[in-house]
């Protein structure tokens, strides 16, 4: 009996780290660096998510630890002393001036450097504060749980910590001053780079820019702090430094705002990334040194989160490319987004105008489908056959673009960027308006339905009529017998891989949109319009009016032309490549597929196929359109959102909000509102009402 009682007796739970500290009642000395580091490692281990149910949530762990700090002054004092022991006996400069800031030696050099350190990690000294960061957050994925905790919870923790970031400690003051000088010189140097200076306002270029002025102010602040001037004088010059840094931010925003007109490059994006990071650190240091005993905990929290993430991901190639190319991708997405607004209908008139425009697009595609099948009858090798297919597709897409007609499948790559603009942290502050986003999604949905309807309502009957006309003129059908039946079967949803091929097509539609945005950005950044107008040969061989018209056309339409050509060659060569390689790889484009159904149906004869089979084929065509749209939109939306520095996981209510809007306003997803809604949507905002770029 005693054995059974012992067997089921509950084990006494061993005390955790915080309980142990409280029981021992010991106090850490600021000079004891080793004990201080051990304390910090153990304390943050308490916050790190564990296996047990009570320890799984990192934010709950942090809030519990914060509560313990408030309840127990001895625990708070130990944590303050442990942190002070690291600040007093380690070098802060590298952590402030290097971690998270790419070195200003160029994009490709930095990429090569990361590759090198990925193979052989850089040696880190124990006297470096970054060593402390890596010791506390020693797991490779620690940044994930650190970032999973809300910013508000971290701010509450650091405010509770109440650590005095005063400048009375001589060593800390010198470290901060040294860091501020390094950052200041970097800002001044980078602000004079051609990629930055040439994009500043004319008034700034002719005088000392804010990027240079801040350097003089930092030097003055150093002299005042070194000579131990009054707190009032220190505060005044610190305020001047911070105001000048804000002016630098305004210049960066000016350059970003001009990208819609002038474009962006990888090098310029890289320089602006460094400048932004340096200015952020300078604001933090100036806030510590200003002697007003107030500290921006939010800004410090942002730096803390950045340091942890960077130290865990500092050799990640993917992280660097995502950070460095993110803003360039944002510019490409913006060029697509500008045109995306032209594909989003706001009113009934716009809805029916979209249908008419799509009907003209269907008219052109009908001839494209006929020509494609006629080219297929030629006895040619695979490569020239694929080339002719590509030229035919490209010509059709270009003609649609030039006649301002609409092709339904080209919309998603552009409208996705416009929708993502509703979540744009570069344009909005705080929580985005998800209700407004849902309204925009509804407009995109009905606009897409209008264009699909306009395309198909013309392609089906017109292609059938053209196939009949060809038969009457030549005495031969374009296809007949088994070939015609195969053409129908190729669109069947379960008797062929048509839906899989539709996904491939959606990917190509997405890539062609990226190419269009890239070239439009390239044209703007390279100032091609101005260079054409001033071209020495063109100036003497063309009239000024014709030359200006040519330059305007190139600026507005080259992106769209390159995207159309790229899409044409993607679609034209896909099937040929699949046959050459011997893998099931092909494309299914809804308008081309609907044209093929008409040609195949005429070739077999309506009385030769069953009603059920034809219903399945028509369902297959609609399925092809759905997957064309879904894949293209999903990829474009993901890129547009990520390029804006947004994580969709931050907005779990997104799908719920859209679903709720669908339940409340189902009509808006399919048909225009009976009366124009007074509400303002992101697609109609003045910031986005730019002229069409033609991408």
C-alpha cells in the first residue's frame, strides 16, 4: 500500500530560475561580467518557448516575467546590474554601427562577403556586445520567437526594466559618441553619392544637403559633451541634430516619391537602405545623449529586435536579397499597381466599359487562335514552330495593348499590386483598413468577371464562325476527326492535365507582369525619354514634334510591349519544350482554350459529341480561367505584399474580413453597385491616382 502511495505521489516541482534568484537573495555586481552574462542567459531562457503547455507562448512568458519584475525589486535590480555589467565591459560600437547595416561597398560585394562568411563564419571577440547578444539568443531560430512577441509587450518589458540610459558612465558615453561619429560620416559620404545627390531637389543640390549638415552638428555635439557643458546646451544641440536627421528622412522620402516618375536601381536602393538604417541608429544615440532624461523606448525596441534578427540571420543570402531587393521590387510593383487601377471598376459605367473593352480583346484573340492552329499545320521543326507560335501570341497581345482592349488573364498581375497597396506600410501608419481592402477585393472580383465574360462571349462564337469561314473558303476544316476530338479533350478537366497546365500559365502571366514592371522602371530610371529627345542623330533626322511623340511612346509603352512579348514567347515555346524534353509540360490559357474548343467542336461536328462531354469541356475552360487567375494573382499579391515589408501573418483577420464582407455584400463581388458608393477606396485615393504608365 505504501508503495502504491509513493508511486502516485505528485513530484514536487523544482523551482525555476526566477524563484531560485528570489530564494537566494544574492545581488550581482556590475563589475562581475561573467555572472551578469549567465544571469541574462538564464533570464531569457525563461521567456523562450518551452515544451510544456504553460511555456509554449513566448508573449505570455514575457508578460509573466515583466509582472515578476514589478513585484520583486530585488529581481529587477539584479537584471539591471546584469545588463549594466555587459554595457560597461563590452564594445558597443560594432553592434550600433554594423549589425543590420550592410557595408557601403556595393550590393554585389556585400553579397560575396556573405557567401564567404556563410562558409567560414566570422570570428567574434568576447569583448564585443554582439557576443553578448549571440550568447543570450544562442539558438539559430531565436529571432522567430522574439519577433512573435508583440512590440507593445517588449516596450512594456523595457519600460519596466527602467534601466537608466544616462551618459554619466564615461565608457558608455565614449562608445556612443564614437558610434555617432561613424554613422554621421557614413551618412555624409553616402548622401554625396551620385545615385542619391542627383535625385535630390535642385535647392538641396546647390547647397550643403542635410546629409552633410548633420555631420557638422554631430561634431559640435561631440565638443560640447567632451567639455561637459550644461544640460541645456547639450539638449539644444541634440535637438538640432535630431531635426537635421528628420530633414534627411524627408530627402529620402522625396527620392522614393520620385521613383514612380524616375524609376529606381539596385545600387540606389542599396544606398538608401544603408542611409535609412544609419539615420535610425543616429536618432537613437542622439536621444540617449540629449540629457533630457527621456528615452524613446519604442525606438530602442526596434533596434533590439533588429539586432537579434540580424545576428541570427547575418549570413543568410536569402535575408540579404530580400532586404536589398525588397524596395526595388516595391518600385516594380508600384509601376504595375498604377496600371492595376485602370483594371478596377468603380461604377456601373466602368463595369460595362470593361465588358466592351474585353469584347474587343476577345475579337483579337479569336484571330490569334485561328492563326495558331494554322501555323500548327505547317511541317516544321520544333524550334521554328515554337518561334512562330510565339510571334503570333505576342502580336495578338501587343495589338490588344495598342487598341486599349482588355485580356482578362493579364489583369491579376497588375490588380494584385493595387490591392496590396491597401496594406502599404510605406504609405500608411498604424493598422491598415482591412474593411477598405475587402471592398477593393470585391471590385477586383467583379472587374475580373466582367473581363472574362467580355472575352468569352466573343471568342466562342467568333472563332467558330471563323473556322466555318475557313472551311467555306478552302474546302478543308482546320482540324477534323481525331485531331479535332483531341483538341476538345485537351480542355477536359479530368481527362487531361488542363488544370495543371493552367497553373503553369498563371505563373507565366505573373512573370510577364514582373517583366513589364521591371522594364517600365528601367525606362524611367535610365531617363530614356530625355535621352531620345537629345539624341544627336534623331534630332537631325526627325522633326521635334515626331521625336517627342516617339519618346513619349517609348516611355509609356515599352514596359507593356516587353511584357506582351515575354508572355507570347512563354506560351509559344512551352508546349514545344515539353515535347522536346519529353515531360508533360504545356500551357492552357482561357481565351486560347475557348478558341480551341470552338475550332475542335466545328471540326468534330456538334452531333458527334455528347452533351455531358461538352458540358465537362466548358467547365474545364472555366476551370482554366480560374487557375490562370488564382495562380497569377496569388503570386503577384505575395510579391507586392512582401516587397512592402509586410508579413500577412501579422493580419490574421484578413481572410475573415474579406469573408465577412462577402456575406454582407455578395452582389459587390459579381456585379456593380446600383448606385455609386460614397466610400473612399485605396484604388481611388489621390496618392494612387497617377497617370497610366502603360506597363
